[in-house]
C-alpha cells in the first residue's frame, strides 16, 4: 500500500527498469467499483499524479498487453488532528454535548470516540461514538446523563481519533455537570418605543425553548448601543424578561442583544441573541423644527443659481414634487421675505418707543417750567428782622454785665424793668 497526502504529488513506478520494446499501460480501479481492470490512465513505466484528492484512492495496475506487471493500492489520507474538546449542557435536564472543531475535512473512514468516567473511581468508562458535521466543520459527541446524577461530581472526558493514516488522542478534560451549563440564547427579542418618552425603549424577550423555567430560572444581561456608537452599554443582573432603557439617544436607532446564564451562576453565559433594533419616540414637532431650511441654491439651466423657497410662502402645495418653487436669480442677492418682515417690525417698534419717550419727557418739562416762572413779587415776602430802635446814650446803663443782644431779639435791662413798675 502506498500512502499519499492530500494535495501532494506522487509518482508510481511499474518496474525498476523499463521493459524494452514494450508499451506499459496504467489502469485504476476506484474504491467501491466493481471488478475488472478499471479505466485507462496513461502509458509509460511511471505514472505521475498531481495534487492528490481523496477520490484518487484506489488500486493502480500496470500491464504490457494483457500481462500484469504490478498492482499497487494508493490511499489518500491525512493524519487526524488532535482533538481540543469542549463540553456544554443546554439545561439541567439535557445531555452533555462535547465537540471539537476541524481545520480540514477529515479523511474518509476517520473514526472518533469519546469516553467518560468518574474521577478517582475504578470503573469502566462509558464509550460514545462521535459524528462529523460538515457544515459546522466539527465532531460532536452526546454523553447520556443518568437521572439523579450529582451535578458536583467530577467526570473525566477522553477522546481519540484515528484513520488509515494514523491516530491522535486528545488531552483528558475534567468537568462537572454544573460547570458545563451553557443555555441557548434568548429568543423573540423586540425593541419598542414608549409614547412621549424620547429617551426610553422597552426591550422584551423570551426563554429559549431548551430551558424549562418551571424548575430553574435564568438571569439575563442586556447590551445596547446607538448605531453611530462603536461600543455597547451593558445592564447586568436582569431577572425579568423585559428591560426599560431610560438613557437612549433621541431620534437614533439602537441595536439590542440579550444573553442568559443559570440563576445560581453555574456554567457560562449563552451566546448573544440575534440583534434587534428600535428607535425612541420622536415628537412630530421636533421633526418639523429639525428640517433643513429652504435656503439651498439650485443650479439653473442658464448656468446661474436660483434659491429654493418653501411652498407655504406661495399659499399652494408643491405640485411638481421639487420641494419648493425655484425663482430665477438676479444680479442682486436674493433676501428671504422673513428678513424683511422681522427688520420692518423691529424698526416700527423702535420708532414708536422713541416717540413715546420724547412725548413723555416733553410734558414733564413743560409742567416744571410753569411752576418755576411766576411774576416777580407775587407770593414773595421779605423777611425783616424784628428789633428795637438803636438805644441812646441816656438809656444805656453805666454798668451792664450783659452782652449786646442779637438783632431781632427783644432785650430789657434792669432799669427798664424797674421803671415799668414791675
């Protein structure tokens, strides 16, 4: 038997020395074909086969006429890859599935086996046959779990793969039934907007069909992001099958995913669910105010530019679907009527305020002038100080200890008081 590797080249030789004056022919009988010489290939003492495929396996023979010179069996195969096994359990009442991926398609006739036994127990291991799934490109083995098995007991998992080109054994893996729990992703994930709540989203989902919530529950993790953002925001320890997002971005579409894990924290998280999208509620008034202004210039057929104005200014609907009426431009810049209305109203208001202020101050000035311009002498009185005529020398006492009186103050001396008979 001759072993050829997949994709390699190989040369088959009929005899050590090429026979003289004889024509050597090669035939092949493919695997599974009926008896006979098979189909003709080529002539010559050697046969070169390029880029071997699995289909090239078979019995090759070289002959001279009807005389058989040599027969060879060619087997195209690849030594099996070393298994890198991983095990998981979809729920507490399901069997354990162990699998490992394959970089290349295994050779025909490859056999994969798996053994499971309790650790530190001298008992025969349970043998399981593994199957290859070409679409998933991996071997999968199903390990039956007897009812009532302790989830905390350690199990030893061993694997071995063999074919006609050789064999390979994987490294033993120690597991427990609780540590390999891995639920399926949640299903029916939906994202809904809440009316009059521009920053909220309502997310709902359901348990995977493989998990029975009557016996064990799941905890969930939700991640979401607005589509422009590159990273997700996560919410942990969700025990319900819904979540109210309160910090969504206004008017932006959001991507949401959910995954699940055993309520007691055993095992690992499930894969993320399929993406669901939703957009928060938006006020129609906000949509109107956020529209771009109708001030973009539009090229005309004559090479000039026009300006697009909103159809509301013309009192009629836009009939041609152009989003506004196009007005031809002139040599002067075109100004929007809104600017004239605002400027004119502001100017009139300023003039009215100025006139009112001037009239008010003029009335106040005229009134104050009337009060301060009365005729001279009217309403006026001269303040004349009250006082006695200046005293004469005879009236003045020889000795007086009093200081001169101030003007306008009545002053009497001792002599005056005596002469008065008092």
